[in-house]
C-alpha cells in the first residue's frame, strides 16, 4: 500500500513539474491538490495516522533498541546476559577485601 501511494505521489509531482501546458494548467493542478489536501476526510485520516504513530512510537523504539543490542552483542562476540548482574559499590568491595585480608592473616 505504501508503495502504491508513493507511486501516485511521484507520478503527480512528475506531471506537475513536467507539464508544458502553461501557468493555467499548473494553477488547476495546484487548486486540485489543495482541495484534496484540505478535504475533511483526508485530514481525518491524517489525524488517525498521527495518533497511531504516537501510540506505536514507544514500542518501535524499544524494538529498535533491542535489535541494536542484539547486533552489538553479535559483533562483539559477547552473549547477552540473562539477568542484569547487581554490582556492589566500591565501598562495600573495599570493606569485603579488608575483612578477607584480616581473616587470612589471623589464621596464619
């Protein structure tokens, strides 16, 4: 459907740009295009399409982000993590290191 619409629009633009019937014919075509564009049915369909796009944009962004992550993982050779790994803060790491070091020295 998208291809057909683009074909019709391309044909119309080509005809307008290529028409050699003079200014009067150009004005007729321009007036007809304006009447079509300002038709309430066309405007209603455009509003519906705009609403659909606004509703689906977050889904599309999420799908695109997932696709990009997948490609990056494939290119880098990494396997995607099943679950995010919770990392300890640097303060808790240093505390854990100190306690482990003191245990090993006390056992000697």
